[in-house]
C-alpha cells in the first residue's frame, strides 16, 4: 500500500529562516509526488510536482529515490508562507495524503 | 486554470435525513473524481474514487451504502450521505483529476443535528 509520511504536524520558523518540510513515501514503482498548500480559508491548491522540477514561490522539492523522500524547501521563509502543506502521492486511481504540516512563520 | 465547484458550501440537517453534495468540474472533463473527508485539524481522508459511468471504489472502512456516489457525467459527481447522524458531521471535499494534477473543490461543511 502507498504511504506518505510527514513527521511534523507543526513547524515554526522565524521570517527569513530556511524552511524544510519533510515527506517520505513508500510506493512500488514510479511515484507521482506533489506538494499541495492550503492557505487559511482557501481550498487546496497545487504548489509543486516532482516531474516539473520547478520553483514556485521560492519553494523547491527534489525527489530522492534512495531515501524515498520528497522534502519541500525554501531558503528564506516569508510570513505569507504560513499555511498547511500536504505531501501527496497520486496516480490515476489512487491518492494518498500525508497528515499535513502546519507551517507557522513568526514575524 | 481548472476549477472545481461544490454545492452546497454548507448544510445543516436533522438526524436521519439524507444530504446530497455535488462536485462539478467547470471547465474540463474528469473521468475520475475523488471524495475526501476532513476532520478538524486533521488531514484529508480519501473516502472513495468516483469513475464516470461505473461504480465507485470505496476505501476500507467507508460504508458504501451510507455514502452513495454517483458519477453520471464527465463533469458531475455526487455524494449522498444517507440517514445522516451527528457523527457524519464533517468537512467533505472533492477533487477532479486533470492529469497529472488534482483540482480541489472548496469543500462542504455538513452539520447533522
């Protein structure tokens, strides 16, 4: 069975500090991995997907197959980054969410 | 970008009644939609995968006779909570797949009195 693990429910960092939100997965075959973000009172929206290897809002995430990880990183946190972040393993017929990590950026 | 809507956004009902929630993909067709349940301060829990023109696939522990899913067209899936009870009160969210991405609806808050 697919599993997505986000070990931290809450991560608090000061503005300007680096951020790393952890995500580990277990999946047989080639995973499709995503990071979704949910800002206060808004719907879930896509932040990053592993196949695109892009940087969105300063965030990047690299798929490490050896460590089965897909950690989300940003070098300098901003207050507007405060939100819930979900790591997701998805495919055509199956979607598995991590429990989510609440990022709190302290001014 | 693609938009998914849900209706209603919130509903209050009496115990024992049934409630229907609609999920629509507004500007794309989705052969697969997903239904989730989210408890306060918790992650989304996948309830079922809805496939257009066929029966839904339910996750373990989700009662298919309690949560009826109908995906009658490529833009509409419905979730009916039958004989609702207070423990069914929750936030229900749907998503539609436009490969490789999921687009999420805004959610429906169900309160059963």
